C-alpha cells in the first residue's frame, strides 16, 4: 500500500562525491548496480532540516521535524518489463530525533541512526558536524559559496541532479520512494567543499573526492512511499552491461 507524506525541506545541501567503485560494490543488494563514471562510484550526500513531515491530509502542527544526513549511491535496476530505473540507494542516514529513526526505519529503507547533528547556514557558508555512537556516523563538513559558477547554470553531477527516487530491493521486488517538489521555490546556489572528514568513507577505506554541491534554502516536497515493481530475473540481469553516468 502506498503512503503519501508532505513536508518542507529547509537549508538543504546536496554534495556529490566520487569513490572507487570496487570499494563499494559489495554494499549493494542483488538487483542493483552502480552507475559509474570512469570506474568511480557516484555518491550523493544530503543534509537538511525536514519540517512538519506528515501524512497527506494531516495539519502541519502534527508533523515531525528533524535534521537528517543521508549517504546515497547512484544506482540502477532492471525491471521485469524491460525498463530501467535510476535512483539513489541509501547506505546510511543519521538524524537527531529518535521518533524520526523509529518511523523512518519502519516505513523506508533509509537506514536511520540516532546521532547528534549540528548545522550552521548562511548564504556564503555551510558547516555540518555529526557525532554518533559508531565512528561511521561521524562527519565534519565545510562548504563555501562557489562564486566562480554561474548560478543560472545547472550543476552537472548526476548525483546532485538525481534526487527524486530512492531505491531498495526486497526479494525479487524493487521498492521505491518518490520525492516530488511542490511549487516553484527550487532556487539552488552552487557551493564548493572546502574541508571534509566523513566517518563512513573512513570506515570503508575509501579515497573520496568531492565533485560539486548546491544549497537550497527551502523547498516543499511530497513523498510517495511503498512503490513496488518486479525485478528482471537475475540470470537475465547479469547480461546487462555496467551503467555509466
């Protein structure tokens, strides 16, 4: 059964990273494959404050607000009807609210952990710090506005562009979470990573390079949970070529 949620994402920062594909392929379940760029896996790291997330139809005062950090890999899956879905596979998420951990892990495959998440935002600078019970959740990020990039030019990284579809696999089915922007308040500004230390990458032994980043002050979202599609049989899927960005 599909569930529909609504809410607002504030102070959202999306950052693209690349790491060697050989170091992360084992993280994916059967049925998903990495999208690669010259042998590199493409990550999308998302940081933002979700305000008043709630089932559609409920008043905003009953919504749940929390700050979340999510580590996603750009992946593809072959569907039984011969089509391909491209989206983001959640390797890990951290949030500052126990209620968000409980409800999020019940309804999604976002792999939420409770952590202390601190963020600071201005038009020119973003700082993020995460402290977790496990070292893989620790994070330090600093970004500055990238004045060398034309703000009217869309960012080029596939990981930053592709933030509409979350993918997971259960048995022979692809499970999806779709995020649709509501309204026209999508006003991304280019940013550049100036300093970072990412515990998840350290734990995996990954050499990571940032690609590009954007910051969006505020955007309304409508999430659809519970999408299901049958996957292509595995022996057929093995014949598919690796995907490239």
